[in-house]
């Protein structure tokens, strides 16, 4: 519910449908510590379902995410991103956000790890890892770890001590 704190124990939590996060002023705290590499330890929210466009689609105002890995391992062109932010004032600290892990998704135009959509302004990330060099090589020259949706009017985002990673094969 709105204003709740959710403490998530270490482990892998796999969803088979897009998780639409619409609760304002909520906090999700991964108890596994800061997430900065690997997909096999800590607090992980993921999907392997090919039809899941975004593992998490956030529309809540001022949601806070700490120490969580969010990944999309769907093996299809429909698996576009791990975290789609359409909520103003979202804050992420110590998180790892990795999309395009499945076959085909890594070659899909406009795929990403973190997508900034309409109303995703005032986003703040600190000590986060966005993307990876440990998995699929990106085969499209129009996908990236961070993607701003055209015409979304997203502004005033801040990334502090964040690492953006990718391997791109396309010319």
C-alpha cells in the first residue's frame, strides 16, 4: 500500500508478468546489501518470460529502491527493459539494473536496461550499475543501458557514481 516499506530477503524472485508498481512513497529495501555485479547473489527481481516488456514498470510517486538487482532475461524482441520508470521522484541506491539479457532482446531496437518514460522526471540514482558486459553482446545500434523515450518530457535526472556498461557489436 502507499507509504509501505518492503524489506526483501536475499534470493531470486522471478515474475512471469510485468510488475506494475503504482504505490506512491513506498520503499523497497534489499537485505542482501548493495548490488553491483553478478546475477546469482543478493536480492534479485527478474523475469525469464519472453512476453514481459519490463520486469518492473514504476508509476508510483517518489518510490525508493535500495540494494536490489532488477533484470529482464526474456528471450524475445518484446522483452524491452528491466526497469521502466514513469514515476516522478524515483530514487535508486546500490541497485543493479540489467535488461537485454535474453537472445533477440539484445538485438532489438530501443531495448535497454533502464527506460525513462513520460513522468519519469526527478529520477535519482546513486552507486548503481546499469547494464552489463557479462552477458549478451548488443547487436542493435539503437539500444543502450539507458533509454529516454522520445517526447517523454523527462527532465532533471541525476546519476551519481553510477556505472553504465554494455558491449555493442553493431557498427
